[in-house]
């Protein structure tokens, strides 16, 4: 049986949250000072004084269950952003996601998608060094993007602040027969590695242009249609 | 130990927000979990630990 990460997140996330809520309700109703005379509580193979059992319940409700729920939800955050649907859940990313899946598009991303050069998690494969998929600093930037998106403090078209790192392309292409057979890759190698020259200089537009992504442009409505 | 009523309610609200994000993932649910639920959990846990420490001090354990 093949269990996906999403099923695990649903299962454990629901268990931690529901159990946490039940234990919290119990803790909220407990009067710790008046448990001295209460009968002992039976816990599977042992019996505990009522006060100890209530304290253990409070510890589980306020420390253990929240820790579990936070771990699962953060795992969900960082794993979910690997999928194209995760990126496309922000409408700002819809032009990129729609164009990616458009078989008539000639952008670099669409060509990678329709030719299955990248089998899955297509966004993440090329953009793994920034946003929620990147290192700690990149993740902090991801949180800033999230805050700006949900508070509507952004302007369209979206402009990348960071320079695209050629390493994202070279991770797959470097060393392949096709790549090595192109003489210009060798002559421009130093500039490619140092990012003085980007791959897109020769290989064309990666995504729809900023003009196409500007509200009111002829392509905007088509590019921002919700994904099927 | 003193009552843990408001800490429990804080945690319940945070659990509900987390559950919403786990079951219906989206940018708004993610933002609510990240910027509201996690701090609520942290506040509840911090207050709980302060009360536990105070309880241990009254019993002269620490």
C-alpha cells in the first residue's frame, strides 16, 4: 500500500488536533486545588492519584499535543510547496502554473513540462533555492511573501527580487551529453557558473512576460484562470 | 497548581486553526496557522510552564 505524505498529514494532524482539543477541554474544567479527595484514576496498567493524572493531562494538552500539531502543520507547509498545486494556490502564481501546463506555450517552463523533462514537482525543481523550499533565510522570505499575499500588500505583475541562480539549471543539465556538446557552454562556462550570464539569455523566456501578467493585458484573464 | 483555564482555551483556538490548515490547505489557512496559531500555542505553553515553575517553588522542589 502506497501512503502519500498528504494522507499521513491528514491522519496525524487530525489525531493531534482532536486529541489536543479534548485534553484542553478537560484541563480547562480541572480545579487542581480540589483534587486531593478525588478517587485515583485508572490508566491502562496503573492507577494514578487524581492530581497527578490531571497534571499529566495538562502537560499533554499544552505541550505534547501542540508540539505534534505544530510539527505536522509545518511539515505540511514545507512539503506542500513542492507541488505545482501548492504554488498555484496563491492566485499570483496562476499565470506561471497555467502557462506551465499550456501545451501551446513555448516558454522554457512549458517545454520542460510537456516534454516531461521534469516528472513531478516542476516548480520546486527549478526554484529550490528560495521561498519556502530554500534555506532558512529563503524560508523567512517565504513567510514575508505569505504575509504580503494574505494582507494584499503587493502589486501585480510580480517582479523577482532575487537573481535566478544558474545552479538550478546546471543541477540537471551539467555533464549531460547534450549540454557538453554545445561549444558555447564551454566558452561561457566561467560566466555561467558565476551567474554573470544567465541561461535564459540564450534559452528564452522561462515564464509569461511581466506585460502578460499585468492586470488588463489581453493575456491576463486566460493566465489567471483557476487550475482544473 | 493554579487553574489553566485561559491557556487551555488559547490552545483550543490554536488547535482549531491548525486543523483547518491541515484539512483545507491554502494561503490564508497557512497564514492563520503561521501567524496566529503558533504564537497562541507558544503563549499558552509559556504561561503553563510559568505556573508549573511557581507550583514547584511553593512546594520547595526548586
